[in-house]
C-alpha cells in the first residue's frame, strides 16, 4: 500500500506561502519525507491472497454465478438471477456470526483436496426453492421457521445437482469432485475450522422467483493453500486455452458423432382432396408423380443429401445410395 499523500490545491498554495515567508525550511520538508512511515497491520485479518489471486477467484466465481443461474433455472423452471457481489478474507468466526438462524449450510468435501467448504443459502431462498418444486409461485414466507426433514431432503437434492456448476467453474484450476457431507441449520453448531482461521468468502446476490437473498461460498484458506500458486490469471487462461484446443474439441467431436438424425426416403408425392382421403378403402390406388424405377431422394433431417434406388434387403424394405447431391441442389 502506498503511503504517499496527494495534496489539494489549497494545501499546495499554503505550503508555497510558508516556504516563501520562511516559516518552513525546504531541508525540514525533505527530512520529514525521508522518515520511514509506519503502516498499520491487523494481525486478526491478515491478507492471505494477493490482488492477482483475488482477481482470478473473481473470474472463477463470476463463471460459477452464471452456471448456477442456469442450473437453478432448469431445476425450478423459474426466473433466476445470481450475481457475485464480493470476495472477502475474514475469520471463520466472523463468517458464522454474520449468518441468520435458521439457515441452510451445506457442508461439502473439497475432494480430492483435504478439507471442507460451506455452501450457504439464505432461508428465504431455500423456501422459494421448496415452494417452486412443490408447485407454488416462490413467494417469500412471512415467518422464518426450521425446515422439516422432507424439505431438507429436497434442498439437499437441489444443491447436489448444483455442485456440477462448482466443478465446472473450478475446472481450469483443479479437477474437483465435491460431495455434500451434511446439511445444517444452526451456524453456531457448525465448525469446519478453528474460529480464528482465515476463510475466503464469496457472496452472491440472488433472486429466485419472488424471493431475494444471499448465497455464500466459504472456503478455508488452509483448504485452498495447496493450489494457491495456481490462482493467477496466466495459469487460469493457459489452462482454459489448452482444454479448449484438446479435451473440449475431442468431447465435441465425440458428442456430434453420437447425435441422431432422422433419415427419410422420399419415393414419390401425390396430391388428393380431403374428401378422397376420407373415402379411401383397402385396394384403392393412388397415382404418384414418379415412376416405379425413379430414384428416391434421401433427406437427412430436412435437407436432401442423396439419391437412392428403392428395394428390399432380406425381409425389410431398403434403399441403395446411388449418388450424393451437389451442395447447390441441397440449398434449394
């Protein structure tokens, strides 16, 4: 932190006046500026992460907010807005004392790294999730009460599905396999690290249906310590670039190769009136616009791709590809 002080215009004018009048000597000012200044350091709140590491965490959590918004929207079929508001370094005790009671504290294992982290939902958000899943509008409750066993099971399932967003947000730094260990409602009885240990707290402002509230992700610094050296923008972007060129591209090719498309053989067409269609009986003949030996047009999806000859293969009807249509013909 810089200790330099920026002077206002009035202060500059006053200093020049004192120098001209002889009240202040130039050597005296120079001597004061050379003296060492004492910076205040709060040992209760030591900064564990650098500014660059905090910027990387901000990118991770902003991505997490977008992914979590999609996850909740899909599960709840409702309008969901989640935005990162702050990332703080504070003691675990300060974090616990800032939480309402009851609340929803999901204790999660930070696999494969040792230790646990907390995904906490404001109770108003929790009630909105439950009401939406049970067919309601997601209106905030008038009175906050403890969650029933059934409601806790529902919340736990939603949070379990949402851990996929957490995994994807962190994939450029470390491959995580988090697992929900337990669900707690009383912050005072939840102790994952000693009270004085530092934690990294990410706070999200969220709106689900008609309810507003905060979502907190609390990770103890001791849990992040093994990967702190990876929390820099250069590593984050380089890993993201490598994954996009290698693994992601191969995954995309693999998924595309398994995609299913309808293939239709269009043998011929005919036009009849609705009255004729209603009067059709067994043995009636419909005149088509193609001869029996005319090649059929094969459509993949809705696009003509091939010409083929109709026939049989064993006991099944089949077509034999005879030609690939030109691109100009396909675009017609």
